[in-house]
C-alpha cells in the first residue's frame, strides 16, 4: 500500500480523536488515549465489516471476487 493511505488514516484518527475529546470534554492524556483506542477500534470494525460483506457477496456469486479493490 502507498504511504499516502497510512498518512490519511493517521490524520483521520488524530482529527477524530481530538474532535471527540473536545466534544466530550476530555482533558487528561489517559482520557484522550482511551478515546483514540476507541476510534481505532471503530475504524477496524468498519473496515472489517465492509471487507466481510465484499467476501460474502463474492462467495454468493453476487459480485466478482476482488470487486472491492
């Protein structure tokens, strides 16, 4: 994968973490760290869900294998 995707993902996680921390009024480093962990976990769940649906559709013959890429 291109470094551009890693950079975009890191910026997305940082922006979401800071936005949610500001919105929820989290101030300590520990609280902000836990917000970041939750953001990363949510992104992993979303990506895994999308890839899972893509694999399921390919398995069922609704779509071609690798159509998500």
